[in-house]
C-alpha cells in the first residue's frame, strides 16, 4: 500500500550540499529503509539517479508519514 511521506535530505552537487524537503509516495519497505541507518543507502542510490539527475549523491535524514 502506498502513502504520502515527507523526506528531509541533502542533495550534494560539486561539493556543495543543499537541504531539500520533498513529498513523495512510497511503500512500507521504502519508508522503513529511509529511516534505517544501514538500509537507507539503497534508497539514496536509487533516488540520486532518478529524482536528482546531476547530483553527486544524496543523504537522507528521515521520512515522516503525512
């Protein structure tokens, strides 16, 4: 089941980071991964390429259901 969540993350481009807050639809597994210190790398790698083209990497802080 999909639900809406607010995600706080840093987008890093050419050595500069910018705090972003996005709202997106996600499932329970993605939500769990975003709030896990170990598994959030999976989401960061997937989102960096698809949602933030041109970014060197992203760093997710947390996700909150809304």
